[in-house]
C-alpha cells in the first residue's frame, strides 16, 4: 500500500508485525488520543536494607534473567565514547544468549565492534534513532533478516508505552550514582550532562542496571534517575572514553561555506516574522546549524530581543546565550560538551528533561510543540521538501532520525540548512532516497546557492522576498545544481526491505531497501 | 603518441583529482587505474572523460592512475590535460 | 573583491556564493611556480562553466617579465573575463605594451577591444610615482588597486597594522583614480581572525576614498559590505531608477530620462546593485 507521500509500505513484515502507512504529520494526533493501548510498567518489590551493588557488569547481567529473545536497551548520551553497549553484548554473547532485540536510543561508530553479533545471530533485531559507520553499511547490505526500525526520539517513547519495544533489561551509564541507584550524568569525571533519553527505559524495563565509575555517598543528587526504578548498581573503572564523551566547549565552525549558509539562515529567521521577544529556539550541534546560533546571538543583541527557551541537544554556545540573558531557560535532553554539565548542575534555569517531555507526541504536550524556530540539517532534501537524514548518497545507513521530525512538526519555522552539493553529490533531489521528515513540516531550505520556501507557506515567502533575500524555486535550484555536478547514476537495490522508518506517531513514512553488491 | 616522461597533476584535496601518468613499453596499450569517492554515482562519467581525452590526444602505451575526490567535470578535464602535456614535456609557461 | 587561488578547484567552484561583488581568480602570487600551467588550465576550464552569479570575474595574470605572463594572456584573453588584473604595474609605457599584446590576441580571436577591462595593481614605489599616467591614459584601465604587502617590501619597510608606511601611497593612488574617474580598490587585510581590525581598516579606506576592498577569505566579505552599504539617499535614487526602468521596459522603451538625465543599461545595473546591497526589492 502507498502512504500519503507515495511510498510503498508493506502491510505486514515478519518479526515487526502490521504496518500502518503514514497519512500526514498531524493526522493521528488530531484525534486527541492514541488508539493503541498503553502497557503497564512492571511492578517491583524490594525489601529494606538489601544491597543492589554488584561486583561486575557480568554479575549484574546474570542476576537480571538473561534469556534468548530478550530486548536490551541503552541510551546514547555518551555518544562516541560509550563502551557499555559493546561490553554488555559481549557478555551476553559469551553466555550464549541469542535472538536479542537491541533497542538503543541511538548507535554510533563506537558500536561497530558488535557487528559480528549481528552476523552470528546474537542480535537479530534493532530499534534505534540512528545507525552509522560499519553497522549502517552492514544493515544496508542486509545483515539482519528482520528490518531495523528507525524511530525518532519522541517516537521511541511512544513505542515503549505501547509495548512495541518491551525492554527486558536496560543498562544505564551514570557519571555519578549511589548504592541505591539514584544516578545522574551531570557530575563526575565522566560527566555527560542530561540523561533524558534513559528515563523512559528506567521506568519500563523489567530489569534496570545502573553502571557508574563514580559511586558517591547516598543520596546522589540530582536524582536524574531515581532509585525506585533501579534493580542493580555496578561500579566499574570507566563507563567510557572521556575524551569522546564530552570535550571542552563546542567551537563555531571556521568553514566559510558553513558560515555563509548560517548567515543566510539567520537572515531568514530575522525576517520570517517569528524573530520576536519570547521566541523559542533550537539548533543542532553540527557545523552550519550551530553557526546559526552565532549570528542569531548577534541579531538578538543588536535588536534587544530576549527569547524564551532553547531546547534539545545543548552545546556550550547555548549555555553562553543563557548566561548572556538572551534566553530565559534551557530544556536539555542531551548535552554536547563538558561546560554544559556544569551549567545543568548549577543553574536552575537549565533544566534536564526526559525524552517524553521533549518530544513524545502522545501526551498533553511535549516541549517541541512550543518551538518557534528550529534549524536542522539534511543529508538530502527533495523538491517536495521531504528530508532524508538516515541514508547517504552511496545508499548506506549513516545518520540519525533523532529529534528531526519531532522538532520539525512542532516548530512554527523549520529551517533546513545544507550545502547544495557535497563532493560532487547533489543534495537537492527530485526525490530523496529515504524520507525521515515529511516536507509538510519543512518551511524553508537554506543553501549557499539560494533560499527555497515551501510553497505551502506563501506568507513566509512574501516576508523573505520583502527583505530582499535571494529566493529561488526549489525546482530551479535542483536543476541548477545538477548542471554543476552532473546527474549521478542511480543506486541499485533489491526488493528486500532492510529498514523501516517510523514517523513519530508510529506510522511508517518510508522503508529502506537492500543495497545491491557492487 | 606515448608519454615521454612520468608526470603528475592535481592534488588530494576535496573537489580535486590527482593524475599520475607513466610511459609503458611500445604497443602495450593503455592501463587505467581509476578510483573515486563518487565511483558509484559518477564512475561511468569519469571513465568516459578519460577515454575521450586519451583518444583526442591519441595517447597509447600509457599507465594512468587517477584518484578522484569528487572533482567537477571542468576540473577533471583541466587536471588531465595538464598531466598529459607534462608527460609529453609540452607544458608552457611554468617552472618544472 | 574576493581573491581565489587559481589552482584550487574547491574554492573556484564556490567562488560565486559568498556575495562578493567581484571574484579575482589568481594565477600570480597564490600559485606555486611549478603549478602555473595547472592553474592556468583550471581557470580557463572553470571560468565559463561555473556560475559566479552577479559577481564580475577578473583574472590576475603574471607579469610579462616572468616566463608565465604571456602564456596567461594567451589562455585567458580569449575567454574575455570582466577584467584582467595586472600586477606590479610601474608605468604608462608598460600598460601600453600590455594592451598591445592583449589587442593582438583579441584580433586573432575576432574579439572587440572594448569589452574586457584592465585593473592595474600598484605594488612598487615606481608604480606609485607613475600612478596618474597609469590611471588616466587608457580607456581600458577602469580600476587601480594598491598591493600593500608587495609595496611595503619594495619600500624596504616593515608592515605595521596602522598602515603608516603605505598611507601616502594609498592617498596618492586614490587621488589618481578620482582624477581619472575610475574605481580604486584597497589592499587585503591579512589577519582573517581580526574582525575589528578589518572593520577599522575598511572604514579608513572608505573615508579616504577607496571604492572597495580586496579580501582573502570569504568570511571578510560581510564586514566590508557592512561598511560600504549605501546611504539612504543612494538607495532612494536607485529605487526610482529601477522602478522607472521597469515601467519603461514594460512599455518597450529601453532608454529614458529621469530629471533630464539619460538612463541606460549600465546605470540601471548600478542602481540594481545598490538595491541589492541594501536588501531592497522593487515591487
């Protein structure tokens, strides 16, 4: 069957179940409730004055009822410095556990060592917001029989509520924890800031293990994860490679191209009609995206505009703007550098939030719904403004859905920033390879060669034209770029589906086909 | 014609391509080794440009190594022309 | 005016996107002596294929006294960029000699002598002394520029950030340009990270009469535009010209008058340029 964006979606996939085709960004939400029932979180019991402390991760796992077909979950706040996911799967593999469903909030390059476990049947299913590197390549080539499910950060919470993801065991890394499992990422030698994605796992997993390299006296505050959900606590020498978890402060790019795109994007925001006192703002940590914050900061100072809040993945640059008094508040679901942890710990206007509050569509209002302006990147965008952030030009899975579709659906102004081509590969396509965020959520595309406004928003286009910005029809820009680069030969795929891309409401927005061996 | 000397042009930078040309023994034909970061999407186009230019300069008995990092067509052609002329010792207006 | 090294394809292909008024593809100082052939071939191939949008495209060739200068002209003149920029210009005789060679090449290719212009760079003490000759005697010389680094070297003095050593040269060159009614472009500001210094120097250059400034990094363009953004009066005048032009051209009239002054295509182009700088559109 076709979904409303014209993508062919199977009705049923073995190992996944029935699929519901995407029908529009707000179609399911407009009912006011979710049809799927919410499953109950497990009830647990615990006698007074017992000890949760285990001598090793292995012992904790042994006590957690490991079994074939189990679902195990992780959070990705340690980014490319995480070592616990690989350690845990190695332990399970050595125990002979098979048919594991891996439900990590995201997967990074540091997780490449688990590739053999995908090949040998230790791991047979994956739910994640992102997959990259060798794992992404292997997934695209069809290493798993059951397609991986790519979800958004908000969509992941919904999947756990509805029982699509039923977590048997979650392993939560903490840079500080006490003997009862009260835990945080906001201090300690491996501090990584917000632990927002793990909160739902702690609430719903049948077994919860907190792993820390910094056992502190009871109680560990703040209680980012609280003891009433935690079964076991493990103290280890290291939870990850500190140099890759959070380093110093994030620098603004020096790349003239990224700065040029960022400057144009800031001009777009300034003249969009949404740049006014009290506006809420989100930017990513990537090159051009973060650089937009630099120019917005200057414009806010010049025009004496004070915003409401910043949201999402938080960099030291956001913290500087908070400290400058340019924004009232930061809502932090994931922190990108060491300075952010200090701010999160010490500034009460810098608030740690769980993924549910950040982006889950099925509650009484996530914070993404209150965004005025969000700046997002893209691997590809097409003439209908559909955005691909998951598959690369060579067909590999090499990106993350993350909060892309969540924030885009909530914002009054969603700005996509990207170069019009990268290394001879055009980024603006007639049709993106994989849709992650629907074009209806994207208001404007900013490239170095022109600004394209989604024709569904004529008022925005009028505002930007009035300001004298270089507005081009996206079809014209697509042709212009093809002329520069030449038209790339199309990739070749088989009929086998290796991935499904879930929209935040649980419907299927696209599927990924297996790449043909070359 | 065949190359007189080994020659090189271009760089390993992004959006550039590097060509290495070496003479081969008489009547041994062309040996082409082409690699590109965009082989999948533009490999056919790249090969076509190379063969057309080799024909245009009537080059035989040549060993060519090309490493492309996403160069645009005018860049590929400029770098290859430079490499060919250098290999024929026909370059003008430059120090060697 | 953005300098782009002539042997760098990544920078050339993106040259037009930074909003510079003028792109300078450099075959001279930015290119190693053993890569002159490669840069020349690359620039020749790129110049008519890559879209530089509204920017005018100039090529800086090597001096004719080098083994590279003539080959540069032979390759570039037939492509007729907006202008050829000639380094280390020292006298009117030198310009006359250069123009003769350019015109010979143009004749061979059946090209007119009045399309492509010449920018003379003043980079030596001798050039400064002869600048009025260079600026005033030739119709094709429509801009002169000062090369600060080379001039300090030629004067055997140390470059200082306040530009004291080349201040006389700056003002003399400006005066020669004004007397000849041509553009005059200030030298580059070498420290890319010193935004305040760039702004100060640009403001000074504007104050003493330079019509523009050269940059070595696209990041510097914004500040220079900021300093050179036209005044309200200029914008109002330009607005009127473009509006009248639209009305007249819709009625099929190409040349018209405002307040008794004839308005033709170059004036409209200039007015459109001012409006672009000022981010104003004519509805």
